[in-house]
C-alpha cells in the first residue's frame, strides 16, 4: 500500500478509536459496584434503568434511584420493596460470633437482608432486641423507633415516642434504632451530627410494603437523608434510621442480586425469607 494511503488509513483508524473512547459504551460503576445507567443516547447497556421496579423473588422487588442533595452530594441508592403477604421478617442476632453479611445470608437462607439497629463495643444491642422470642437489651424510652413482628406475624414500624414499648407485648422479633426520619408521611425533626456517612433505613410505604434502603457511599448527612426520603417518590409512611456507617449492608438474591457489604462483621441483621 502506498505510504500516502497508509497515513490516511492510520488517521481514520485513530479518529474511529477516539470516537469510541469518547462514547460512554460501558456503564459507570459506583464504589460499591452498583451500576449507574449511561445517559448517552443510542448506547445499549446491561445496567438497570433507574426508577424501575425489578422483580427479584416472590414478594421482593428492587429499584435504583440517583439521589442528589441541594449541596450536590449524590449517590445511587438501592431500594428493596417487600410484600409482607409473601415474605417473612425475622431478626438475626449473634453477639459472640458476628458475621459478614454474605455469611449471614448463607447461614439463614434469606432472600434479602439489611443490617439492624445499633450495638455497643461488646456487640450487645443499644436498645431492645428480640430474636425468635428471645429478648436482649432494654427499650429506648421517649425516642427512636422499632421494627417488630408479633406472634400473629404482623409487621409494624413505629415511633417509640408516640407508641412506647410495653413489656406485655407479644413480640417474636424486634430491633430498635434511632432516629425516626419520617412519621405518618411527614419528615421529623431531630438533632444529629453533620457527618457524611453510608446510610441504611427501614421504612413502610402507604401501600403497606416494607422498604429496605441503602446508600453505600459517604455522601449524605442524616438530615439530608431525611430530606431525600421525604422528597422521594416512594410514598413513605414511616422511616427509621438503622446503624449506618461501616455497618451499612444490603443483600438480595434472585433475579436482581444486590451485594452491598458492611465494612465489618455485624451481630444484628433483619432477615427476609
């Protein structure tokens, strides 16, 4: 091939490669591996679309949303919607042998899981915890909230300020945490530090579903998380902050697998079976 033609071909090849590199052919990925949908027109991607409910297992749907604050802090948040007529909620508790979330999943056979409430340096719950009818810790009084399952299998998420715990209640499962971020569809007011942390939340929506929500990047303060929940399209009725930070973890098996790992082994989890 004449040298002139070689130079022309090389130039065309460089232009073609450059244009492909400039295109967003592959999906972006957050620091936890959650895919973010490409915004480039005409480009196909295996990344899930945002604001779409993906069935994962009977009674379990998964959704991804891009949440951004007024201060431009942003993260791809994962939401798991649970139909309480089709799944069973329980609390896992192992203070002596805390586990990775992957190990918790294998041990329990759960189809979904999120970390539970706060625990101290000895892995004991800071509030009340009930696992399969066995209680540990002491209930919060006048603050915080509780996710519970009674002996009839009814699941409830409530404010302990508005509905204090009664030791006569027949509960099989419970985990307490703080603060309540939303009560009766309204954003609450609370005092919290301004740290940017990983966040995990359990919530109920106005249709009676239970929601497990995780923000795996250190992007939101607790106040910002409350604002984002209140401004979301999730129709949230009540929302309780869980032990976020290094404890934040969310797993789902099935058609739409989710693996957001805690940064340490944890003694308390909310199990979905």
